[in-house]
C-alpha cells in the first residue's frame, strides 16, 4: 500500500512539468499571428534609400532668381544686386552653376552730402554687371517641423566661384565664396538665403584697391525633372 502511494506521488510530480509545458504551448499558439497578416520586412539598405531625401536632386536642373544687398559697401555708396542662376545638380551633394548679376548703385547719405556741399563725387569704382561659374557642396541635410503635418527639408551649403565683373572704369577678375541654407518647398520649388562674398580689385586715383562685397541675398528657384514617388 505504501509502495503504491509513493508511486502515485512520484508520477504526479513528474507529470506536472509536462502538463505545464502543454498549457504554455497552447497559450503561445493563441498568440501566433497569421502568416497573411505579417508585415514584410525590408533591408536596412532599402530603408535608408527610401528615407534618404524627400525629393531627389540627382541629375536635375534648377533655375533661380535672387535679390541681394551689399552690407560692406563703400560708405559713400549703396549697392543692390539682382541675379539669375542656372544649376545642374549632379547628386544630392554636388552641383555646378552659372550666374549673371546686375548691380544698382546709389549715393548714400554721406555721398550725397559730399556732392551737395563740396561738388565732389566719391573716389570709388562701382560694379555694373558680373558673370561667374561656381561649384556648390551641400554639407548637412535636415528637416524642420513647422506644424503637426508640415515639414520643410533643408540643406546647408558652401560654394566657390570665379568670374568677371564689369566696373565703371574697366573689367576685373572676381572670386566668390558663398554659404547659406537651401529650403526645399515640395518637390519642385526652392528658397535660399545666404551670404555671398565677392572679391576683386578696383582702380582708384591712388592706385588699385581690393574690394570685398558681402551680399546678403534671398533666392527663389524651380527644379526641373525628378521622379514621382
């Protein structure tokens, strides 16, 4: 009788883990997701490619127009600039362009006072128009959330250029260094704001003088081409 009780005790003890495992299996089976409802996985490379840029710049052409003000003009002169530019975007980082600019020059308050009182025009040359070629590099790509449903994407860029400027007293070689931000408005429009530095030599009565124009500008552009997502 004692032997039967011991056998029954050990039998129940050994069967409990098996019964628990069977119960656990049933619970896990109830949590299984049907195969037709599983979201397909994509590779990390594909995910990066999809989210790399909202609108591709690869092999696209951009036409833009801008207005600028010279913040380092001669104290006797106020200079503004209007420009048109054509860019070819090689990829998301590099682009190459051509720019044509015209300058509007007026005597400042100090210049008008000098002319009215002394009948003397300031000894300063003035730019009339310029042409340049430039290379642009986008350093950082990011986004700004304006509202819950509105996001604006942007690039920070730097650019170097070389060209020719027509002055009141002749022509001169010109070098440019540009930096600013490009904001992409949808997939076709762009807005840039930046500071373009122009360097050249002008002729004065006492000889040649180096000129630095710091042109703060606002530029609107339109992108041609591109693929629909």
